[in-house]
């Protein structure tokens, strides 16, 4: 596993937790940060697979 793949796993978990908090508390701050963390983890995972 490359370093990008190792970084993607905790980012994805944090993003999912933020999206869960956004659904629970109906706060837009959790939603925007959850989407940002999840999308960055997808980018890191893609880079980790290709390298």
C-alpha cells in the first residue's frame, strides 16, 4: 500500500462521521466538511491505486 492509500482510509472514516453528524444535527458545517473529506479521500485512494 502506498502512502496515499494509508491517508485515504482515516480521511474516509472522518468524512463519514461528519456526514453522519450532519444528518443527525442538521448543521451545514458538518455537511460541507464531510463532503470535502470524503471527496479528498476518494482522490487519495485513486492516486494510491494508480501509483
